[in-house]
């Protein structure tokens, strides 16, 4: 983009120059501009405020759209007044100016965008916005001039293949940044060799990040001397039945081991007598521990594809190659062990598999109605331990 409009042949005010009957180019240009503004909003909300943008309600998603338009209202008039174009328009060969060839003022660009938001997008009101988009498309195709184009001169360069390639590449890059911003908010607050307090902050932040619009259960406690610490309740599926099924009188416990002030081991234990009708498996606290202790270590943090290792299933000796989170998700009530990046991850689970069944959607073990009486208690020990 250049500060001057002389390259766009502003002196020849012929019909092709003044009219811009290319609705799809204009639509895709603005779509890229809006995506850039949405990404800016996502970077702020995901990377800084650490809000889970992948788990938003319809109303909150609508708020995100309006925030993206708010950023567009700040940036587009500034870009039009300075350069006469925007990133999306520039890539697709479109520029704007006043009839005399000068750039629009900031106020003129702002006023123009108000008309676009009203007449073009219908204030982004669901359904109505689709009606306005279609009508704008039809009007642009027939007349080449919109209500917001009054006293505005369009400069449309010939369409070329490299513009299409450039648009696709730019859209892909911005989309990757947008997705990255969404995942960044779930990365540990503290990385490297972390203290117990830093692990607790990691855990609580991640639990908060994942728990939006979901039911909560299974608060863990761990002790240090005579002090008892409570970690945030972990997220769970929204199902009122869990309040009836889960026996909170026997919570799982966590023990944290520090060496020279640095966490070197974490163990979650849970034991329930054979007489229980249902047992919480505490899958989410185990996953949160992996994400906020193991993935906080050097070599793990902020990685979208954590390294894999070989885990051995204790009960049958089979081996499985997976990253720790996938292993935990795929084998929540099985015993296994594996070592990765100097950390050993071990899980030992024992219960009467004839008397109980694992209910994956509810993350619990439920007694079979017509099964035999349980002959052994449920015991679970999960540990992450630094081995070198």
C-alpha cells in the first residue's frame, strides 16, 4: 500500500473507474479485513485474558463479532485516510478515493463504514444480516454502486491469478494466528521448573479456561504439613445426574513433592470401598495435572503437538505410542506406565470389573444392576515423577 493514490489512475473518471460492480471481490476483501480484526480481538482475549474462544455460547460469539467490528471501526477509517485502501482491498486490487483523487478523511471513512454496517451487514443481526448481504450483492451486481459509495471513487485493478493466491495465503496465515490465539489461552501460565504455587496457579487457570458453560465437580485437595490446599473444581459435562451419582464424601487427594523449591513429583490417589454404587474416576484432574505440570516443562509448553512416547499397559503387557494427554483420554481406567522427556507417568487402577462398568460420557464407574457384588475396593494412583 502507498500513501499516494497516483498509481491508481485517479485522473480518469470513466465509468469503469467510478463503478465497482465486483461484489465478490468486495465481499472477500472485507471478509479478510474482518478476519484480521477478529484475530486481533482473539489475541487479546485468548492470549492475554485467557478466555476460551473455542467454547463460546451463541450470545458470546455474537459479542465477539461486534467487538471485531468495533476494531474495524477504529482501523478502516484510519487506513483509508492514510493509504486509500485496507489489507483485504489491497490484496484484491481495490482502492478508494474522493472524486478529486484525494484520500477520504477519517470522518468520511467512519461515516462510510457506518453505512456498510447498517445497509450491508444489517447491524449483524442474525437472519437480517443475510438479507442485507444478498440485497447488497444484487445491487452491486446491477448498478455497481452502493448507498455508501456516494462521492466515493473506486479504483479496481484487473483481476489476476496472483491476487487469488495472495488472498488465499493471507487468509490462511491469519486463520492460523487466530486458531493459535485460541489455543494459547490454555497453555500454562508458568513454564520450566515450577514451584508448587506456580503449579496451583497453572491448574486453577486451566480449570477456569475449560469450565465455561459446564458443570463442575471433583475439587482436589492436597496437604503440606498441617496446611490443606484446594485446587479449583475441574470441568465436567453438563448433566444434573452427576450431582446424584458422584459421592463427594470420598474425594481424591493430591500430594506434591518439591526438591529445592521445584515440583519434582505429583501423585493423585483415590480409594472407594466396594459397597459404593458409583465412583468418580477423576479423569479431568489427571488431565489438568498433565497439562499444567508435565506440559509446563521445557520441551512441552506451548506445543500444539506434544511429543509421543511408548506406554506399556500393565495388565496385558501391550504397548501404545501416544502423547500423554491422548493416553490418558484413551485409557482412563487402565493401568500403564511410560517415560518421556525425563518424566515418568504411571497409572495404577484396580476395581472389580465384573461388578462395575465404566461410563465414558459421565466419567464414572457405575455398579452393574444385575452384576455380582464387588469383592474389592476401587483404588487409583496416578503419578508424574521426574526421573532425571
